[in-house]
C-alpha cells in the first residue's frame, strides 16, 4: 500500500457519496413528499470560480493532523468540508433543501461506518449554513458539514 493521506480520503468520500446520493435523495423525497431534491449536478474537490448548475457539492480539504507515525506507517485524520450550494426561488424551501442534503450526507456516512469495505473512521464535527444571497430572482446559499476521516496507513 502507498500512503494516500488527504488525497485518498477526499477521493473515497467523493466516490462513496456520489454513488449513493441519488438513492438517498429519492428515499427522502418519498419520506417527506413535499419538495423534490434534485441529484447533485457536479461534485467538486477544489474551489472553482463559477458553478454553472445547482445543486453542486464540494469536498474540500481543511487539514490533516498526524496522530502517530513510525517505521513505514502513519495514522492521520483528514478534516474536510462537505458543502452543498443550492438555489431556489423560495427562501424557506431553499433552507429545507439544505437541511435535507446535509441529512442525506450524514446518513450515507453513517452507513459507510458500518460497511466492511470502508477503510476510514468517521467523526462528525459541525454543520454551518451561510447567509442567503440573491441572483437573477433566485436565492442561493450553502450548507457545510465538517467531518474527519482517519485511518492507519502503511507505505
């Protein structure tokens, strides 16, 4: 095995969430029955200067504290932000969408915790919501989930 560190953690989170999000959103749409959550149009792993379609998701590296290391191994935690940028003509509906995208993400990551094939320990930290702003008659906002994925890796 080679050290994957933050790059591998970001890639694993993106792959897992992108693969399961559509089904999770369908389940939430059925459960609530009031609004329809659209699948994520694009998953970004870096900041971008423009987002052409909403909803969009970002999985961004924050920091990677090294928890321990030795001859040929390292244990680190990878703090990352998983964010959703959403637009809607109605401010209340926009907030509801953000709450549910975050719920879907947390539920998917909880499922990953119990998956025998998932290589990371997941810790949830904080959920943040940005103020809303408007563009072309639409409200825009984002919700950010701060998580940490950690694991023991060998060279």
